[in-house]
């Protein structure tokens, strides 16, 4: 009798390497496969995210449809802004997780709106000197 075996949670899922029809299996478009591959690569290759230090990981809700996740690294930090609603201008935002480390500035590392994923393109991070996060998108920042 076959024994049920739990999947190995440390292994990343295998995504086909071929282009075209194989990637569309199960409803995945080539853009969706590319997005997932890039996210897996970020998790695997970015030293701050890869560390998965619970004591250096923080989150905050900006509004019911938008939140922040921040990884604090020794030399650099990462900030993931996820905005499931409309565009979000943060004028005089009082959220401490938005502040880059002293002497640093945020720069965009990755965005779900990149044209390679079928997105509209990556917008500037700041408008009129204030952080601005596009609606229906996720943006990863490095400082």
C-alpha cells in the first residue's frame, strides 16, 4: 500500500523551461511563468530576503487593500509594497517602515508592472517628493 508523503517544503516547484504551449498548461501564460520564475529567483538570490530572519521582518497595513513588508538586512533593507486597490499616493505618510535607512534612498528592484509580465511599465517611485505606489501592483525596493 502506497504511503502518503508530504511534499518537501524546501524545494521550489519545477516550472517547465520551454516556451509557448507547455507554459500555458494549466492556464499559465508565458508572462505569468516569467513573473513566478523571477519571484523565485529573488527569494533564492537576494541575500536579505533569502536570510528569512523573523527578527528582521516587519509588516504594516497602509489601508485595507495595501500593505508593506520590510526585511532589515545588515547593510541593506528591502521593502515590498503590495497595493491591490487604486493608485496610492503617500503624502505625509506616518508609517515608519516607509523610511529608508539613514543615508540611503529607496530604488526599485522589481515590479509586477514590468512590461515583461504584461504590465503597463514601471512608474516613478516618487511624485512631488512623496512615495507613490501604483494600483493593482507590487513593487520591491532596495535601500
